[in-house]
């Protein structure tokens, strides 16, 4: 892998990313509806037409079908190719930034999981246990690899750091939400956010947790300000999960520059 020219390496990651993006579309559609992601196979949600192999090629099939079901001609949302392209772009960016390091696999799995969670949260204001809980377990399992292969660095952190990160991630937001509810009598944050940050801690360690909250507060606050300036008023529900995911992803790829900028402020 180390001898593979960078353009071929990134192109391969892009193809993998598109295929994963096609699967994430299934996850994004079915998980909020409490449907199995394994069965039935991909089909038109309107008429039930089972997609043939040539109709299930990422991006290309959507273009070839002119964004419509080949059976009932119902319009197919542009979200499908958009997610496939976005997943490919993020996959390539992670590969470009990290290279062929052993923990590239962990970085990609984490990226794909938080992307699916972010889109679901934006669409349904839901951070599903079906993703966050397995995500926490998988992060802890990856951290255990350092006990058998310490020199290979298959994970970002070791098991002790991952366990502390899980507790710190869940506990920090739980404390904030509890204090807010005690102060105002209102619920300002759901339990899904706690589990998402616990997942961040399991994959990236406790040191990343506070910076993730800080970055999420900055980006989420900026978007909330735009909402207010656009006249939408103060009484709207804004999901916090995508901003936690963004903060964690940025800290995964560029921790030192971000911390340097933070300390300089």
C-alpha cells in the first residue's frame, strides 16, 4: 500500500466511498423507520420495484435513470447521489490526510458512521441507538487492538483512554443537559447527543471530547445566529448531533493545528 501512487490510492478510496455511500443511503432511510438494513434488498419505496444490479450503481444509475424509478417513474431524491458523492469525497480526504497508516480503517469507519448519524439527525432529529451503541462498542474494540499490536497503531487511542473517553463524553453532556433542565425546566438536549459524544470518546479518546464540544458550540452557534437573523425566531429545534460530528471529525484529522489556534485565542 505504501508504494501505491497517491492518485490511484485516492481513486480507489473514492470508489469505495461511493459504494459505502450507497449503503449509507439505505441506513439513512431505514433506521429512522425502524426497518432492517439487510432485508429486503434495495427497492423503490413507492412501487416496491426491486432494483436490478445495473440500477444500483452509485451515482451513474441515478443519472442513467434521469432520477426516476424505471418501473413507476416516481422521482428519486437527489439526496441519493449527493450522499454517495459526499461519502466518496470525505473518504478521499481522510485518505489524503492520513495516508496508508494502520488506523486509516478506524478513521474511515468513524467517518462513515458519523456521516450517517448527522444526516439522520438533520432529517428526523434522531441519533439512533442502532448506530451510536454499536459505534461505542466498535470504538472500544478497536482500542483493544493496541494491546496485541502496539506498534501498528490500528486505533487512535488505547483501551484505558477509550473507556475514559466514553465516560467523559456521555457524562459531560449529561451534566450540561441536567443543569439546563434544572435551571429552565426545559429539555435542551436529547440522550442521543450523550451517546454520540460517548462514541467520539471511545474512538478518539477523552482529550478530544472537550474540544469537540467547543467546536460544536462554535459552528452550531453560528448556524443558530443565521437562523435568528433570517427571522425564524427563537422557538425552533436545531439538532446538535451534526455539529458534534463535525467537531469530532475535524479533531480526528487536524488536532494539533486546531489546538494551536485555540490556545492562541
